[in-house]
C-alpha cells in the first residue's frame, strides 16, 4: 500500500491540528489527491493563523482544509468532527512537563479521557484507521505528563481488538522523543537567549535527549498507518545528543553566549527511554523502526502457575544513552534540517506553529 494512494479521496482528521505536527502533515499531504483534511482544536486564534497562512502559501489547495472548533474532552464535539471521516491522526495532548506536574487532572482529562473519547467516537463512526501520538515519557514514566500518556497507550492497546471486531477500526500508537523546535522544546529557547545576548540556561549538560525533526515525526506516523495491526506501537530509531552538545551546536549556528546551569526541573529524567526492556520481548526490528505488538496474554493468571515463560525482560531498554550519539558537528547538521532554524537564520516569519 502506497501511503499517498491510501489517502486518495479520503478524509483525514487531525486532532490538535493547529500544532507543529498538524502544520507539517498539511505540508506533506495538501498537494496529494487527499480528499479533505479536518483540523480539530480548541484554539480559534491558532486556527485563524493557520487559515491565513494556508491561503497565502497553498492558495490552490486551501479548500481541502476544514476547521472545527472543539475539544477531545467533549465526546460530542469529537463525534461531530469524525462524521464521514476515514482516518485520524490523534495529536491533541497536554505535553509540557511543568504544566502537567502542577495541573495533573488537566492532563488526565486531555491525555486519558480525551484518548478514550477519540476511540469511542472513531468506532461509532466506523473510522478505518487511527494513529495515536505518544511520547518517550510514557516509558518508565516519572511525571504526570508521561503517566497520562502511558495510560493513553494502555487504553489504545486494551480497546484495539474490540474496536476492530466491532467496526473494522485499526488503532495503533507511535512513540517518539523530542521533536526539535516544537512547542515547549529547548532549541527555540536557546535561539531566543542567544539573540538577546542572555546566558543559555542548561538544566544538566550530561542529560541526553533524542533529536527528531517534524518530517521524521510525520514519517513515523505514516509508517504506522501503513503497517499497523490492531494495538501495535511503533518507534523510530532516533539520534540523540547531550544537552551540553545541543547548546554548543545551537551556539555554533547562532553565535556564542554564556552558559548557566540551572538544575533539573520537576519530573525531568537524565535520559529518555523510547522502548522498555519488557517491550523488547515483543518488538520486531523493521529497519528504521521498531514494531511492538500488543501483549496478547490472557488475564486468567491461574494457567501461568502450570505453564509459564521464564524470560521476563529484554536485554536492554532503548534509550537516548545507548542510541546513536551525535557530537556537536552532528547536532549542527541535525538542527539545520528544521524549517524553524532555517527561518530564524533568514529572519523570516515561521510557517510552522511552534
């Protein structure tokens, strides 16, 4: 199945569609034969900004895009936007760690209840395929954002087979690390600090973080869309760097400034985990990606006293500490793949909402 052929004449809904992911999906799909793209979000200001940007950038294709005000917390508004839809990319989330730490119930309402609402509405409307976007913070979660996203993943896995049996709806997840220059990420902060000649604020120089650009995030979702069976979770093999090298790389591009170590924030990890040891038991290496099949064991644990499996975990988790590590030169090449950095260097307004 060719991904562009699969979308020919179809209707795609993007929840949280005014964010950086949704903007990049539009760039990938607007000039294809896709029938309609529905942008679903609760921020009318961002929708107005996106509408005017599309009118200026894609005047011949803008009629393919429809805007819907609503909230994944409200199941009725989700049902309305999914009427007649074929596919969903579910990107709506509360994703900033400090916000979720101080307001955990808000994270519950969006990341958990919102995910369940999307599934319920998708099954009711017989949507063909739904890909849910998750985060590395859902693996061994230590903060409210990661915990709520982890429960969101569990909901997808738990409901996947029933959704398929009832309406033929395929539910699948993707999990990825930091998307460079997306909302709340550190590179725009570093650039702003350099331009103001203020010190770059670094939590811990030895921290490691995965580095993906928005195109890679969209490609991961497209790969999951194309290859998913009910309940599958897909992970991209990603590059990483230390925060110290990332800061040095940004300064190499935008100019030097001082560094200030401020210490870790609420809920931060020393390194990111994209795949746990336990998940590696069920993982299939698909080249550039891992597929993690759902745990198909019965909840009838009595039989495991008679016959069990002594292998209880994989050899090693897949983390930003043990993946391909970029040096400063590698960081420079990586960040130069982002539109945000290119636009900052050229002094142009940003075409992607960060």
